[in-house]
């Protein structure tokens, strides 16, 4: 099996450097027409230039591929709409959206300036939401689409001094979970990547023992698969780094069902907390209602 993107159109945000540039280049090498979106800002989100996006688009074109540059801001709803319009205007459609743009500003939560909090939520969470919202109607209309979100270890289990960043990265997983249900019959697959790689944003953050193995190129294989026609899953989060790939899930304990027709006290909860929190028989979490209904049926309440 060879994964091909011939005849498809992809938008990659934050594609002027790092992971985004790798995704965009590999998509183009495999036949996709690509919109290279990038603000050309620093890791902290400062400054603005179209140079990096234009350089990547030019390199793809020189190599025989098809690409256009775009320097709109994902965190602006109108900018996000223009990014999608760039794909439609240049290539007539949009099949793939990779939400990759980001910045990172680190500080203890209590000391982080409000502007830094807002900037990280804006690009990671709002940017993902706005770009996806702009793209989905076109994908739904053509009965096909692939959308990829970018999470992070910060958002999935937490890292100190990255609270706003982690908040946004957790939020995109919640967004994915909701949109998967909303578009389950529309031919649109929506998945998430959680990358660990050496990029501008990882300087000083990775463990020295594994740093030399954390090649950014190793993140691309699952991303390109999730962006392809061959992808047959939706609502999946993949962690990737140093050639190691794993699926991440949220799980629930079997729990304790008290009689809902009786008073339940904090002391009752505390007395059975160890049983409530026992994960030895954990199951994938798919929402509360099915589990509640099952427990009530077992009690003879339903």
C-alpha cells in the first residue's frame, strides 16, 4: 500500500517551520496541493512575517509540487476563514486540515501575564476551533474530509509552568470528541496527534537522554496516515516520539453505585473512595449515561 494525496488539497497551519513544514513538504511530495499558513512569529508568538510561509511554498514549487503561502492569523475568525478561502481560491477544494500552529510562553501560573495566557489560548484552542469551523462545511458538502488536531503531553497529563498551553491542548481533545459525534455520517475523520520532538518549541524541555532520538520527522507518519483516504478511524489520539507510537484513551473505574433513591452523604463517598477509584477493572470512558443505565438495571431500578 502506498499512501497518495494526488488530487487532494491540504491546509497546514504553522507550516513555515518545524513539524508543520515537514507535514506540508511530505504531503506535497505525495501529490497534494498545499496551503502553507504561517505568521512567521517567534516561539513566543512575537513579530509577524510572511517570509517563512513563502519560503516553504517556493521550495515545494521548485521541487515540482503545488503550494501557495498564506500569512493569516488562525486566532482571528476572519483570518481562519481566509486560510480556507486560500485553498478554495487556489485549488478549488479542501480535503485536509492540519491544525499545527502554536506558541509557548512558560511561567508559574500565578506569575504569567494575562497577555501570555490569552495568546496561548487564542492560537492553540481558538485557532484550532476557528480553522476547523471554516473548513468543515466544505468537507461536509463534498462528503469527505480529514482534520487533525495537535495536543501535547502538557494537555494530557500536565507539565509545570505550562498551564495555559496545557489548558488549550486539553481543550482540542474535547473539541475533537464532540465534532466526531457531530460529523460521524459525513465522511469526515477527525483525529489528534500528541508529538514529542525536537523543534523550536522544545528547546530546553526534552530529556537529554533521549533528545538525539526525538527527530521531528518521526511525527509525520501517523499524521500523514490520519490525513489520508486510508485512515479508517475517527476520534483517536496518537502519541508519537522517537519512533514510538501509542494510542491514548480516557478510562473509568468500575465505580460504586449507591441507591439513588436514598440520601448519599460525603461520609458514604469517603468510606468507599478506594473502591470508587480502583482502576484494576478499568474500561474505556464513553460517557456516563450508558454506565449509569447499566448500574441502575443491575440494581433493578430500571
